[in-house]
C-alpha cells in the first residue's frame, strides 16, 4: 500500500553521498558551475529535479542549499557518473562554495522533487529569468533526445544585463533556439521575459503566420523558472491563450525532504476545491502554473 512516505519523489528513494568538487567554472558575473562525481544521483535524475548540497563538516551554515541539476555527465561507456550544478554567488552557502578549491568535500542528497512533463508537444518554450535557466538545459536535451517528445525547443532568457546571462553556449550547442532580453538592452531586446515570450508565441502562432507554418496554441508548452512575479505573468498569459504551462518554484528550503515545511506554496486542488499548502521539495518543485495561488 502506498503511504505518505513512499511517493515516487520522496526521501526514501534518494542517495546521500560525500564527494569532492571536481571542477569549478565561472559562467557569468558571480555565476559558477560545479561538477561532482555522484553516480548514485546521476543515474536517477529526471529533468526538473534538484539536490541539497552543503560543505562537509561545516556548521556555518548548518543547513544545505537546494540547487537545480544543470546537467548529467556520462563516462566513456555512456554511464551517468557526475552532475553539474549552477548557482549565483550571493549567500551564506554559495559564497564559500564558489570560493572553495577543487577537491573540497561536499555532501549531497538527492535527486529531490518531481520533474517536468514529457507528454508530446510541437514546440517547447522555456522562459527563464535571472538564474532560472538552471533546470532548463536538462529538459531541453531530454525533449530533443532519444525520447523526442518535442519537435522544437526554444529558450526565452532574460536578466538585468548581458554579463549576468549564463550557459548560452551550452544551450546553443544543444540545438536550442535562444531568444534573449535584458532590462538595459545590452543584448537581445530591451524587454522583460513575459513580454519577449508572448511576442515569440505570437510570431509562431498568430494570424500573420501562414496556415502551413502556424503552430496551434494547444501544441505549444511553456515551462518557466525565475522571479515569482515573472512566473506569475507567464502563467497568466498562458492561461489567457490556453497554453499549457508548468512552473519550477524556488521557495527557500531547509531540509529538502518534506520534514520542515519551510518551502510550502499555496496550490489549488481540483477544480472547485480550495487551495492548500504543498511542499515544494516533495510535491514540487514543478507545478501546473494554473494551480499556484500567486
């Protein structure tokens, strides 16, 4: 019998390991990618999941930090052996992590949370703001990979300025159509992510597109991650257009395994029923955008 402690993404299925920082690579201003040998985690990951990380043996900070899994690295035989995480250096956990030398020991537990839907669509559009691009590379690779559940994948990615955009080469190498916007106009269009997103959607589905090239709105799916107000605007615009949308929530977490209830989000139940608090770490972080009470 299924119990509250045995859901498909709950803590009884995770791996807890100590490993070392294999590499630390700057990607943008104050943004870093780290790689760690973690075959037990890498073998289980689905796009959208995350891990908790902390510096082994350190008690400041005592709790770990939740970081989305950027990519899984295979060995020469094609077996998953390592994971990459991307983060911004700004807090009590990420500052010492960014400054740590290669070989530093870290503790990981995961993979945690659920993943993005893989039901087929014609066009998958990923809308990312700030550091919200971190869960997107894996879902794009999955959509365009062997499973091939999307015919085309596009990324709308925005930040305050060009020097804050991280991972552009990796997205382009994965054959993703990249559309950029910045608050200051230093690259791409001078727009916010929701405006750039819906301009793009209009350009592939609007009346100005010939019938043989037009993508029906019900064959487009949007996934989004970034500042909450950005995700809200994306969710509202998708609802107005009848476009399926999933959000990756970034509520602060302490345990990552559903015990502390510090990461709850207000989520609507079935149609006509009231909302309830759901733990982002186990019932999320991926939610149907229309279920979130913004």
